[in-house]
C-alpha cells in the first residue's frame, strides 16, 4: 500500500493520481521476480507533493512526468533489464492513464549499490530527503550516505545550468514539430527552466532549496546578500520566478490551460520568443557562477575559454579515451580527435558550445565561428550554420554525456 503523503497541491486530483502511482507499483511487481526487485521509489516533484496537474476538457494532464527508481538486487540485473525497462513507462502510461489521465511515466533502474556509492549532488540530496519508498525496505534511502546542502559541489550546480542550455536548444528547434496539448509540455519545461535557474544559484552558494514554493523567497534573500549576483540577473527575474512557482504548484488557478488556445503557429512563435527572452537570465547566472568558480570577471566567451581549461590532464585523457567505447556515435569517430585532450574534455567543450549557442538565440548578430571553435570536431567537420550547430551540440551531448 502506498504511504499517505500528498502528490500535488490540488486535493481534487489526488485520487486519480494515487490510482496511477499505486498502479505503477503493481505494474513493476508483476514483471520482476522477488529475488530481483529490492524496492520501488517515487522521486521528483510528486514525491515532494509539488506535482503539476492541469484540468483539461474530459481529462487531467500531468505536466512533466512521474518518475520512479526501480531498485534491483545486482548490477547484472541492471545491465539485463535497463534496455527492456525503457519501454515500460509508455506501456504503463497507456494502461493506467487511459482516457482519464494524460501522463508520462519513467522507470529508472538502479542496482541497490547505487545508493551506497552516491556522491553529494542536488539530485541525490533530494532523493535521500524527499524520495518515497512505495515498496521495499522503508529505510532503503537511508543507505545513501548523509550530507548537508553545503556539501553539494558548486560544479554540480553549474552543470545544471549547462545541461538546461542544451536542452533548450533542442526544444527551440523542435517546437515546429509539436502541436496540440504537446505544446503545453514545452511551456511547462520553460517554466521549470526559470525555477532551475534559481535552484542552481542557491545550490551553488550552499543554500539549496528543494521546495519550488519557497525558492523565490530564498533567492530573493541571496540576491540581497550578494551584490555580484544582483548585477548579473535581469531586474524582472524575481517577478518571473514568483510567477513560475505559483503556476508550477497550481496551474489550474493561473490559467495555464489558456496556452492551449490560439493557432498552432501563434503558440509556436510565442514559445520560441519565451525561450529567447530567458537568455539574459541564463547567461547572467552562468557568468556569475563562472566568475565565482574561476575567480575572475569577464564576458561569457572569455569565461568559457577559461572554464574549458580547468579539467586536469588525467580527466581529459580518461574522458577522451572513453568515447571509442561508447556505441552509436552520431558523427564518425574519426572526427573526434584525440589531440583535443590537450585542450579540454568533450563535456566541457560541449557545455561551452551549448552556452554560446543558447546565448545566440537572443543575439542580433550571433557568432557561429566562436561556437564552432568549441565544438569537439575537426575544423572541417564544424558546421557554421546556427541551426546545424545547435543540432550537432544536442546530438553529441546526448551521445557522450547521457549515454556514456
């Protein structure tokens, strides 16, 4: 039986959501032997009671997804099941949501040793303190070594920003392929970007704030105490953040469904404009965190040139050596030159290229040559068209970061 805890801020939606969550537990248990399955853990916004649910004519729509960790007994179980489990989420969503709840479900497999090995990070802190064990040993998450928010590495907060810039590049280029209610998902992701910007700044300073509802006040206090941060973020960011938090927690009360109105082309244009409008806040926070990390001031390009030099030589050699072992490269491996290890790691170079390409979404005169200089490709293979650069960055990022 699922423990009693709220899933969202809208009590009238609890019963429908609870049926989906409980159904997911049974969905997993029916597919795994007791000797294989150790536990099922709910993570993310719904585990904290901050899930976003929208009322639409005839059904509910979950904004974002409902995420579970499926904890397996051994590493061998994880390797055997991770491919198969990629299809479980869509199958569960179709079976359990039906015509009543439009929902994306994600089952992430981990072996039980993952918890003991977990290093401090934003994600691990949230998992340990707010994850909900729906099935399995009640103290399962207590096997994660305890740590305080000030132990979260600043680099983890910075990586959050870098990853979000690249995700937004992908979203920006695929808005034209999306229509109907799926455009609401893009609008929601843009809302989450605003909240993640604040979350990164707070975690960077050792004051991570898990709750979306309390994040605007927490950032407001940080800005007052930190003049260097106040200089870097737009004046209207506090208002954007407060609105994003309100809409995230209660989308019905703030007319989020109105985004479903109008022509598809008009909605697509508006969403692209919103992504571009977020660039100054993203760039400002990136510059501020890089300045604090590097101990120097400068514009984004200068700071990124310094940032890519920070990985150690050993880290560069290791990261480049792993690439040939990673299957299904989106570009021929011969274009990924080992001598680039003397410059930086693939991750750092892609982050720098992604940050500059993201800044270019709002620039009157984008600089594709500078973006190309950071791409971990041969000079001949580096595209100079801005859209081609964005797609190259996203493809390489997914391959060598997410799938390595």
